[in-house]
C-alpha cells in the first residue's frame, strides 16, 4: 500500500528512470525536452510515453548513466568498424609481381 501511495505521488518529483525522489533544490531535467527521450530510446528500445500521472523528470545520476551508455555504444561501433576495415584490407590480394 505504501509503494502504491508513493508511486501515485511520484509523478511530481521523482526521476522517471530510477524513481529517486528529487529534492526541490536539485536542477530538474525534463525527459521530454532536449532529445533526452530519443537518446534513451536509441539504445534501450523503450519508448517512454508522456502521461499526466507519470514522472517527466530525470535525475543528474541517470543523465550521467545515459552519457556513459552512449559512450560505451560508440566505443563498440568504433571498434567494430576498425575490425571490419582490417578484415577487408587483409582479404585483398597483393598486386602480382612482374
Ligand atoms: Zn534517476
């Protein structure tokens, strides 16, 4: 019952991602602004919907995790591209000697 009460009041001042109650003194980031929702969707494939009774803020800790996740994804893509290029150049046969 307590959890139910917490969740029903959570939409006002909780982080949408971790459900941490955000103090009023903390700078709040609206998840539906500045492409934050799209950034989350880009790697999690979870389409966060806007709703009157759903939290719309994201905390600083979760934004840092989002940044780290994007950096990790970029690292994987960069490494994969390097390995693919290496494989392509390795497969090429050298010019025949005259
Ligand atoms: Zn959070």
